[in-house]
């Protein structure tokens, strides 16, 4: 019975969430408050912003389905345990920019090391979805979903440029696609802003612990939601007011900006544990610390939304290609 419970927990990915739903929603709306002036008017509508914000919780909802294939691809997208890269002779600076290239590099590193490999042990009996073998793929989830947002925005702009009532259904679908893509991207950016999603110490300090930091697995859930509720921080206006400036994102190559976001978060792992130990996390310094993390998530998301929108203006060729491959002149696809 105990083994069955372990299998179910592995499939569901229990305890691996970042920011409870209110935190993810608040980050999203805070980012949406400062879109470029030429962004679509519908993105400023409170109802639409609420939809995007709610969809920012969807990747955590996927965890509620006990299907190994979904768990296998979804769960490792929520984190990158930076310390564990060392076993694969990788660092943030040398991390391949493509997901499958990263996997190949790690597989080859394991093969070279053989019995001397110092990375994670694999136990198929308790990890049937095989999600615990790798350090995680958070930067790839952010980069890939950024590309999907760019694509969704470009499709919307192309269809809007046609100004064709007979394509109303397509334009509605394009809006819905933008809403969904922006929400999903927000989730992973929000995860990145939670320091415990960038470290092997994600559920309490593990290994050598000379400073006697907490080893309580519940610390992760406390950061996700408990301390946010304690300080009443899940408010978009509050987070928006704390947003600082970060460098613009290069829409053609967002990778450096995404790694910088991970670096900012990872640098605060030990300070977070220090504050938890001292009790400051539950006091004003903790309120300031967690608010700054939520605001950093919103600032990063705002920069990504802005870059995606600015880069999504279609060229004449892209518009012509859309017409060519769309293969439709009216909603019933009657053709020529």
C-alpha cells in the first residue's frame, strides 16, 4: 500500500507548486497593467485580464491528472535545480539553449561518468513518470512558451489586418489563443521568481547543513502561499507598485534574459533560508523580500509580453503566407 501511495504522489507531483493560485494571478495582472501603448485594447479589459490570470494557474492543474506521459513532460518544466547541473558538467552559462540538446548533454555526461556519476539516483519503483532524474527544464518552458505567445500575437495581428467580417470566428479564436498562451507563459515566469524553484533545496535544506537551516519539507508550501497570505501580498496593485526596471528582452533571443531571471532568484535561496531561521520571514523584512520576488516575476513577465508584442508585427510576406496556407475564404471553407 505504501508503494502505491508513492507511485500516485509521483504521478501527481504533489508538493511541487510555486506560488499558490492567488500569487500567480496577481503577478499576471500586475504585468498586464503596463502593456505597450499599441497593444490590443481587449488585453486591457478587466474580464480578459482575469481570464489570462486564471490560465496562469493551469500548468499546476495539469498536475492533478495522474497520467504518466503528462507528468513526465510537465512536472520538470516548473523548476531548475541549479546546483544539480554540476554533476553533468554544466552551469547556467553553458546550458544548451535547446531542450533536447540539454538532455543529450546530460545523458552523455552520465555515460562518461559511469559508476562515478554524482547526480540524482533513479528509482523507477517510486518515480514511474521518471520526473526526478533531471535537474529540471524551467528555462526551456519559459523560452518555448514565449515563442508561442509571439506566434499567437502575430496570428491575431494578421487576422485583424484583414478586417474581414467573414473571418470573425478566426479572429475570436486568435484572441482566445493569445489569452491562453499569455497565461501559460505567466505561470512559468512566476515559478522562476520563487527562489525554491531554482535549487536542490526546494523542500528544505538537504545535505551538509552547517547553518542548521530548516529541513522541513513544508517550507516550500509556506513560501508559495502561507507567507503570501500572512503579509497579504496577492494584490496586483501592490505588486505593480513594487515593480522595478529590468533590461528589455531581445525577442529574437530571450535566452539570456531568462537565465538572468533564474540567477536573480537563485541568488536569494540562502537569504530566504536565513530569514526563515531568524523569524524575519514572518516580519516586515520578510514582507519586503516576498513582495520583491512577486514584483520581479511581474517585471520579467511584462518585459516578455512587451518583447513578444513588439516583435509580432507581421511582414508583407508573413501576411501573404498566412493567406496562402490558410486555405479559406469564408467560415465554411468553400474555397475559390
